[in-house]
C-alpha cells in the first residue's frame, strides 16, 4: 500500500505538504491551547476564506490574499482586545463571523461557489500542485524557524504573561508576532483539511498530547507525532477507500484522542483499585 501510494506524484506532494502542515499546526496549536484560545485558528481560517474569495475573483494566487487578510484581521482584533479589554472569546466570535460574512458576500457577488473555493472549504490535499507544495513548505519553514528562535520567550508569555511583562519582555510585540504566525499556520492548514476543519487539526492532537501529563517539550513532540500519524494514516485511508482526505485525517486524530483518553481512564481506575486494596 505504502509503496503504491508513493508511485504517484500527487500522493508524494500530499504527504510532503501534509507532514509540514502537521508539524506546524501542532507547534502553534499547543501555544493556542495552553493560552485557552483554541478557536483562534478557526476564526483566522474563516477570515482567510474572505481573502481567498477575493483572490479567486481577482485572479490572484488565493493563498497570498487569504494570508494577507488573515494577518490584518488577526492584528486588528488583537489591538482591539488590548485597547478595549474585550474578552478573548468575544473577539474570536467577531473575527470568525466577519470573515465568513465577507467571503459569502464576495462569493454571491461573483456568481456563486466554484470548484477551487470548495477545495479550500473542505480541503484538497490530493490536489495540491507543485507551487502549492512549495508555498506550504516555505510558510511552514518560516513559522517553525521563528518559533525555534523565540521559543523561550513564547513559552514564558504563554504560562505567565504578567511576570514576563515585569521581566522586561516586549509582550505586545510578541503577541502581535504570534498572531501572525497563527495566521500563517491557519492558511497553510486549509489546503490539508479545509477552512471548516482547521481548528480540529490545531486542537485535537494537542489535547491528546496533554493527556500524557508530560512537560512542554515532550508534550509538543507527542503532539507532532500524533498529528503526523493522523495525516499519513488519513491520507492512506482516503486513498484506499476513496474517501475525503480531510475527514479521514480528522477522524483518525479523534480516534487517537478517544483511545488515549480511554487508556488514561483505565489506568486511573486500576491505580485507585490498587490504592484501596
């Protein structure tokens, strides 16, 4: 099965792009989950939907227009949150609904949905071109490189933002940079699972990894491993049974979460019974 899959160029591109997306979403997603801002990636993908619609109508490469609008929306909503003291969940709702509304208006004005737009909504990892793959690799590489360089600072503000501010870190600048990284990650992952399932890829592997109760680095590595496993298995299953890759990837990730959760529950019950004995 594996060798047969690797014979096709489109499957090779899908696996390469998929692994790059899996690593990036896991790394950025862990910061979002620990900040209790899990749905921020979902909101950014909906804003990017408006930008993608603009790109398709204007005949511009849609990933770039989607990325531009997503970054602008993320920066604007972050500024609004800081200046107006609006709750995080409310700003996410504003970002999500406004981005989706913009996309719907542009789509309706341009004559309705097209095949390209549907591929961004529901994912089209098996249809990625060489240019798509290169763009995904470039954006994913840039995100990971910045996270590695600023790793200690990002971890610091994630766990104790007030203490980080007292220690002299430029909290506002780091937060702005982080939302840009999250925007890039959301746009990159759209090609894999589509706009409607971006949050699943960002959240589920990280929530699963947190169940192991390890430190930050080990949790990040476990999350990356789960995400890569989900992507490769999901693509293989979709190829074998002619299913939608996005749905298969998310369901594999969900099944992994359920298995880990059940194993943890079983282990806890055994320890409780041993303690009573």
